[in-house]
């Protein structure tokens, strides 16, 4: 949804909508949206065309487990409180600007209109886990035969020990005894 800043005025804009997943620019190699995203938000215009967006969204995602490669679904309920300020003018963009720590929590927009779908996609991306696991105790795939060890046990023998690993383990034990 595109919001023109001039139309906001002093009264906050309240959004309660279902955003079709096709309208969101959501791209991720390990996850995909499976349902439309439900959004409730309040958009306020502060001084200097600063936008404050507070709200929640609900997204249903499908992931592929990084251990067993099975697909699984998971819902995400996200709360957000965001600030967006107009981008510096074109003359200022050629010079270097030092960012302070506080500036890292602020987003930028063109100062004329704001696209809420981009902010929603960004919040969903930020909520994704680094590694997707179908469950905490996922046993993954057997490195020898490739069977999913969550479903069935394979009859493979444990891999032969690695001499380098044995040396590192010996070093680790020596260090632990010294400390």
C-alpha cells in the first residue's frame, strides 16, 4: 500500500488489512510465504516528515530444514515499532555522512510517499532464523546413505575416525586439564 505523506496530517492512519503474499517483495532462498499476511498498524507523521509505524503482522512461512531437508510450516507473529526519515537530498548524498549508533535503527524513504509492503517484507526477513530446523532435536540425514534419521535408523557403520580430529581432541583435553 502506497501512502502519500501529504495526506497523513496530524491524525494517525490506522491500517488493518490482509496483504496478498504476491504483492509483497519477499524473496528468500530458504523460506516462502504460504498465506497472505495480516497487518495491523498505526502510522503517525512526526516532525520533519518522520514516520513512526507501530503494529503487528502475522505471516505463515514454509521452510526447508537445514539438517533433514524436510519442508515444514511455521507461523510468525511480529511486533514492530519503526521510524523512517526522508533520505538526504541529492546534493548531500555525494558527501560522506557519519552514521551514529542511533541512526542504525532508522529507515529512509523518499519524503513524498511510503510503501508499507516494503516495510512488512523487511520485518518478515528480519524475523527469519539463521538456520531453519524442523525441530530442535532433528537428527538430520545420514552422511553415508542419506536416509532421514528422524524417520528411520540406518544400518551404516560410524565413519572411521579422522587422525586430525583425534589430535585436536587430545589438545582440547590437555587444555581443559590445565585450566
